[in-house]
C-alpha cells in the first residue's frame, strides 16, 4: 500500500516536545538503544509535498523519509538546540527524487542525512546550523545496503555547523556499496568545522565491532565547485579514504576557504586519494 500525492502545507508547528526525553537517549553509547519517536514520518509515499510548516524539538529525527518516490520539502523550518541528541533535521533512505528547497535547519545532529538507497536528490537554498552538516551516510552499518547516487547540493549556507559537506562510511562496513555522482556547488561556510570531509573510517563513539573493512564502501565521482567562506577548524579539506578502495574521481574547482583562527591558513588532510583541482590553494588540494 502506497500513499500518493500527500500534501502537508501551511504555517503550523509540529512540536515534538523532545526536551522531556533527550536525557534518556542512550544511542550515543549503545548500538541497541531504544529509538525515540520521529516527528514527521513519510513511508511509501509517491509525489508528496511538505511546504511552509515548522518542525521543532523532535524527540529523534524531525523528518524521516523512507521508501518514497518523489518528495518535495519547500520553505520548511526545522529547529532544535545544538546539543539535542540524534535530532537530525531531515533523514532519508531507500528513496528517490527528493527535493529540499529554501529550507532552514538548525538541530543537534545532521541537518540533512542521506542514508543507503538514496538516489536523485536535489538540495538547494538550504541554510544549515547548528548541526552536524549535510551528510551522506552513515554507510555500511547494516548488511545489503543499497548504493547512493545522483546527489546535488547547491546554493546552500552552513552556519556554525560542526561539519560541512560530509560523506561517512563505517570502518567495519558490513557489505559492499557505492556512493557516486555527487555534486556540491555554490556552498558558503560561515565558521563551520570540517567544511569538506570524506570519512571512510567513521566509528562514532568507538562502537565499531571490528576493524579494517572500510574497503567495502566505494566513494567516487564527487565534485566540489565554488565552496567558499570561513572554517572553524584549520582542516578545510579532510579526505580520509580507504587503502584498498581509494576515493576515485574527486574534483575540486574554486574552493576558497579560510580558517577563522590564527593566520587564516587552512590545509588538507588526505589519505588514499588523488584530487583533480583548479582554482584551489595548493595546501587544500591533497597534492603530494
């Protein structure tokens, strides 16, 4: 049974009243934690529209999109304190043709997170912060996850987020998958940490069960174009790729990010990756 042409519009608030339970969230310490409720859940929807509403203080994810084909989120505001646990703004998985447009998100976890099986996503005009950035992943946590492909993030601003544009996969990935055809363009950083980060050794809170299987996740054909602004960390670019499956087809053009601290100089931290770069300070290109 699928839901077709669902619309949720207007200027109302969905208040998750999460403050009452955030202290009971144990997911940062325990993989088998009890998952708290999400505020707005779209499962098995085709051609859905979410427009104009505000979602605040969710107990867990503010919006969760699962097995949907065609979702437009437009002019939505998502708000929770920066220290509220696992309060992702918009999470999606096993879904296609998702557009997030002219939306403002400030939460305690990823502003937007794109999980396995996410394809054909357009993110445009989004302001993110506080939060953990705009993320692909985590990938590889469970067996038989599907690929992530055709993702475009364009004309966005990240303000004071702990990460910027991030791709993350577990270092103990359970089975092979590919993240590919990913484009970031015209994104401004306003004192965000780790503005550009690919992390194939992701292991939150050191909960990984084994080591050395990061080579099960392939990251390829990723473009960073006109990424500008200020970083709160010296590492403007962190490309931490797998030894057995190095990142492929990483392209940067006109990446100009300065450090907001002493001397304004930023740098790249890189492993197992070659970058094709134009209009980028050499310190940020992963050049040998």
